[in-house]
C-alpha cells in the first residue's frame, strides 16, 4: 500500500468528520506497491441518506490535506454500482 500511517490516520479522520459511521477502504493504484503516482481512491460505506454535500466536503478537505487528487466512491446502500464491488474486493480496509 502506497500510503503512510500519517496519511491513513488523516484520511480516516477527515472522512469520519463527514461520514461518522463510515467503513473506509483504499483502492485503485495506491494499493499496488509496484506502481507509481496516482491519486487516492477511497471507497466509503455509510448509512447516511444524503451524501452529496458530505461527499463534496470530504473530497475538498482530503485534496487539501493530502495535496493530491482524491476520488470517492460512496455507498449509502440506496443503489448498486460495479465500482462498489471492485473497491471492496480489491481494496485495503482502513477502518
């Protein structure tokens, strides 16, 4: 995993600021130690019904804190998307 412990702690703190009940995974290129570069991709599971504003705020705060582009896939169990299955199956759970 190409994310140090400080980045993990900071990311989880920011995500839980807006999604208090969140289960969080890192997925995408950052889970592969052999790759270089890449943004941070987080998969979040939450029971929060309205995710638009928390998602925007989380992305902004994470981008500012990590100094890199951040992508979020947020599953509040109101729909099903293939990315949710991919992220959960191939990602690394952070919380």
